[in-house]
């Protein structure tokens, strides 16, 4: 038992909560940057580091220092069976393991070394290179270790498709379209720059059987249709695109793609502030003749340094890359948490954070205007520098945070909030919900393409984003507005049969339920209504014996695991936020057939008992989601901001 646990065990729940909140709020305040923002590390998996080395190898700029440091980090994440996973204690992932293995070969690790031989053996048993996802095989094709002929074709001519035509670039989610456009160039030019070694040890026993375009067996319906389309596109690629009049069309299309890519580079050199479009855009432009000293490429490569974390390890310096950075998101969550903890609205920390957030407002155009051409800008993005892709989730949380700060902190606040409200209402989808970046980005035909075997490629409304938006608009006194009423109706329709809600951007049903219940209550749904009671009952039934809540990422693949997993600080806080909003701290209803207040008290005690002496919590588990089923995130600040909010609301110290 830790000192904190012993101390908490001797106190009443409110006393333990108050002591824990004081330590946590102090720690959170200490993390604020002098300019007003907060930023926690955004941890993903080693594909970021492996692909960075592959990018540098392809461009001819890989250094020994970078390689050795990245290799140390990659080795440190290898498991006892020789594999790598996509999240803490997750299942082994074939593509991640292949990419990590190739990166270590670049670093000089011998295939005969025990850790490499073990990985290669597992890879062969899992189907080898042919069984990897399309994106891994694209990387291998760049180095001659997979045939371009065995990859699905995405022609650059698609850049000409009008917005009303199926499969145009705006049918893809913003993160996917920024990735697909450069890949159409790369896949058309089909470069090969051989590695200094081969990879025969990663071939399955029977040799390379050509993989289906997306690892799918041919079957009736859309797969058969798109399989046929892919064969036609392969014929066009081989016999039409580079001959006669079509050659001029292909050249013009690639030039148009280059212009499209360059127009979307951010001021920090990134594309959308995220790794996939960033690396593929650099490769595509380089293949089109942009030299490494060209300002666009130079800025793009230099920008990667900002996403690089160097650290001292047991075997020497390590180097790892963040797939993205989340300062706006982290900052507004910290502002809300500290307000919940009782920090006064005119506190200097909140005032400086508000000034920084207001400076980050995006007042320019973006791809979101394709579906909403008459809507004026007025949103916020996730990252430091992402002026092209404001997102609805961040904008909603920004509005909630700015309302916690005294208006005198910055005279710009009222006008910025008004613009944000207008933008949020305008970005509502036709069905009443809200997606993350675009309105009505719901054409599922895109998901049937052979190219799409990894990650979400469309951006339909989700329960968590819709909930945050409803909550933000309700906080503006707009609970009766038609947009809020439609959002509430969407949320009620989206409730699962068991009473929970699916979490698109956080793990998973605990996150979704923790977001939706406070939003419904804020919008005027009474705690005694059936939807709220069912949600409360679900949370009570899924509380762990230790008093906390947790949910493993496997629930995305197996809904039977919903709400099941080792207790974590962030997920315990999400459950508490829902129960507190529903009035359970006062015993307002039955959670799991018992006393709701008892469930809340046990959750609060779990937080108090598991707090570290420095005020934060250990949380190696990944509780953030990039692509359900494929890509997950450990937001290092989640373990602090959400418990602060939950403890603060439990004690009644803030306006929650």
C-alpha cells in the first residue's frame, strides 16, 4: 500500500477527494507553459518511428545518430514473443511487426540475432509480407520488396472528379483525402529504391502468393465490383496512362495533385498536423522533382523535429515520434478541469490560457467549405499549426473552456464564442449529428475500395463529438435551439440496447457514455428519463470490483468486451462525470441495481487510492482512439485532466 493509499483509507470519501484534488490541481498548474498552453505527449506505436526511418532512407537523408536512437526505442517496445502491438498489452500486429523489423534491419540488426529471428518466425507463421495491410506493402514496394502490380491502383486523375461524383476526394475524411492524394502520385510513378538487403526471411513457406488488393477474398457485391474496377485501373496504368493523349492527362493530373498538396501545407511544415499525409506528401513532391532544398520539402522535413522526442534510456539516447500533437485539446481540457477544481474565473492561469486559445482561432477557408460553402469560419483545430482543418470536437470544448474564464481576460472572447457557435451549428449533418471535421461525410462507397484495409476513411457523426457539441451549445443557453434538439434526438437514437454509447475518439463505450450523459442533462433531459437510467445502470454494472472503470481496446472488435478492462484514471473519471451529471452522488438512482452514491464513492476512492505522490496517476493503457480497430493513442494528459474534473465536480468546486 502506498502512502497515498494509506492516507486516503483513513479519510472519508470527500476528505480523500479533496486531498487528491489539491495535489492533482497543483500538478496540473505546474504543467502549464509560460505562454499559457498545456501539452501532454501523444503516444502511439512504433510504426511512426519505423516509417520515419524508411522515409529518410528513401530520401537519402537517414543518419546514423537518428537510426541508432530510433532503433533503441523500437527494440524497447518488442515483446517476449518477438512481436510488436499497437497499444499497451494489445494483440500482436503483423504489419506493425513487419515495419519494426525492417527498421531494425536498417539499423544493422542481424536477421540471425535472437530478437530478429523470433520476429521473423512469427511474421512467417502469420502469413508474411503478403498478409500485411496495403500501407505496409506500399512502403515495401518503394524499396522493391513488393510488386507495385500487386497493389490497388488509385489514379491521380481522381483529383478532377467533381464534388457530386462518387469517389471524389471530398468523399474521403479529411485525414484520408490528405493521404490518398499524394499516394495517387506515388502509386502512378512506382518508384523503387532498393534496400541494402533483401527480406527473404519474411516470405511465407510457400513463397509470395499475390495478396488480394486489400487482403479480401473475392465475393459478390461491392468487393467483386471494385475488384473488377481495380483490374481495369491496372490495365489503364500499364497500357493507357503513359501513352498517347492520356499521357498529357496523367501529367496534368499529377501537376494538379502537387498544387493541391502544396496548398495544404501548414506553417509548421506538416500536412494537417498528422503523420500519414505528411510523409506521403514529402515523397510525392520529391518524386515530382521538388528537391530536398526546395522550401516546401525543407520546411516539411524540418517540421518533423517538433514532433520528435529525444530521451535518455538504459542503452543510450532514444528517439520517438508523435503521430500528432494536441495542445489546443489539452489546453481547453485543462482549463475546464481547473475550473471544476474551483479555480476562480479571473485566475491568471485561466486568463493566459484563454488568450493563447483565442490566438489559435482559425479565421480562414478550408476543405469543410465544400459541403458548407456559405458558412463563415470560426473554429479551432487540435494542433499548434493546422489552419486548414478546424474540428468540431475541439471547437466545442474551446467554447466550454472560454465560458469558464472571466470576460475581462480578453475582450475578443465574446465575438470568438459567437463565431464558434455559428460555425458549430452550420457544421451539423443532415441527420442531426456532428462528425469531427466535415458535415455529411457519410458516403460509404469509399469504404468498399480495395485500398481501404486500414483505418476509418469517412467522418460520419459520432456520439462523443455530437455530445460535446450539444453540451457546448447548451452552455450558451441554447438548449431549446432546433440544432440542439436535433442533436439530442440523434444521441437518443444512437444509444446502444444495453444503455451505453459507442466512443469513436476514446475507448470506448465508457468514453461515449461519459460524454453523452452530461450533454443530455445539460440539454434538459431529466435524470429520471429512461435513457439516463439505462446509462447509469450500464455504468454500475461495469464498475470493477476495485471501484474503478476500464475498457480494453479489444471492445472495438468484440462488443462483448464493452466496459471491461483494467481500471484506469481517465476511464474512471469519465464514468464518474456521467454518474455525477445524472445526480448519482446524492443517491439519485440505482447503478447496477444498487445505490448510485455508493458507486460514485467507490470510484472517487479508487482515484484517491491510486494517485501518485506527485498528484498525477500512472496510466500505461491507451484510452484514446485514432481509428477504431486499427490505431490507438495514449494521451498522457488524460490521466490528469479528467480526474481533476471528476473530483472537482464531486466536491462541487466547479461549474460542472
